[in-house]
């Protein structure tokens, strides 16, 4: 159990930007309607080479902007923001993708849900595609026997309903976390860089006794894959293919105990490899299949280097 929060909780929101000033500004402006009066927003600019810093400073002067010299990747960038956020001693920390736009009172609805569910340490909203009413995320599930994840209901039309309740993980696109949980388990595992870092975080939260909560009354619209793929789609670009393959194996090697590690590892080759190979071929992504195989090789080299 975790202690109850104050009636006027303090929130810190962390947004990582890289060369997408327009998206980030729209994201930041939407936070003004998040429903939380005391929300300190921190933007980590990951070595952008466009006009991001100038535009963010000009159009959103209320945010705390920090410029990194290089692109650290998402996990390191988010953790840099997290370190700064903890200095403000917030009750909650909200990780939000810069290509996400929150719907009114999203942040307050997430916090209120966590205040009701004291056994939950993190919560996430219903996420729709930016330009449609189709679902992108409605609570994540992870097959603990075969080692693959799913977004149940993905691509289906949103019927305006949905049941609040526990799930296996919350996507890092919009992730609300209690500060006490962060202090116990830390931030994102930086070995993951991008993709599956949120699933790994959910694993550690559960090991610490804190479950994940899906809150459909909170909503976000997401410009899917804006920073790493084809905006508004789920195209398996080479970068995305590489990290999907690498990090799902890494997740098994790091967080799944024996003997389930064997079945989960097998699932990567019997289920995930054929599925994504077919998907990449169907999408006709040049270099995607090669990148997927390189991701597998990278994960296996990581495993060998740790032994």
C-alpha cells in the first residue's frame, strides 16, 4: 500500500523533444488544459538541430527547457528529465511523448484514478490516433509464457466506453507514475534506448508490489511514430524494426525468470520473427527485414557480453 496524496497534488511532466518543434509545441499547449493547476513541465531537447529550442522558449515560456548536446535516445533523455523533476518533490510524474496531445483533464483524471486505487503505482489513458477515433492503446498485455506484448483493441473504433482496471503495462507515450514508486525502482532502463522500456518499467513496478492501471476516462491523441517512423502509422521502418527485435529479446533476458525465459525466448523466434518478417515484407519496407535481424543479433551479443 502507498500513502494517500494531498487534495492538490504536485505534478511534474517530462517531455523529450528531438527536431519536431511543431509537435512539441502542440503537446505543451495541450498540457495547459490537463486539469492540474500545479504542473511543472520539463522539456529535454535531445540535441535538436532545428529551431526547437527557440520555438519552445518563445511559445511556451512557462516550461523548464534543457538542451542536451547530443541525441541521448528516449530512455536517457527521459531519465535526465526525471532527475530534474525529482528536485521539485512532486507527488506524481507524467512522462508524455512530444507527439501526443492530451484531451482536457487527462492529467487530473489519471491522478484521481491513482488516488482511488492505492495499490497501483502507475496509470495510463486511452490513446487514440491523432487524426481518427480508432484506438492505439487501451491497456497493454504481455504474454508471460511466450514473451510478446499486445495493445488489445488496437485499430478498432473507439465506442466511448472502456473499463478502468489493471493491465500488464502502460505505454511510455503517456505514463503517470507516483513519485514514491520512482524513488523505489528508479527510471527507465537505459539499455533499451527506445521501445519496450515501458514494459520493462512495468515489470519492475509489479515486482515492487505496484500494479499498472488503465484509465479510459483520461484520453490522449497520438501522432504514432512521428520521431522514429512514418507519422500516423505503424510502419516497421528500419529503426523501429531494429529496436522491436532487439528490445523484446532484451526484456526476456533481463526480466523473465527461468524456466519461463526459455519459452519466452522461443516465442521470439516461433511467433514474433515470422509475424514481423511477414509484416515488413507486406509493408515493403526497404531495409526493414535486415534491421530486424540485426536487432536480434544485437540482443544476442548483449547476452554474450554479460556472461
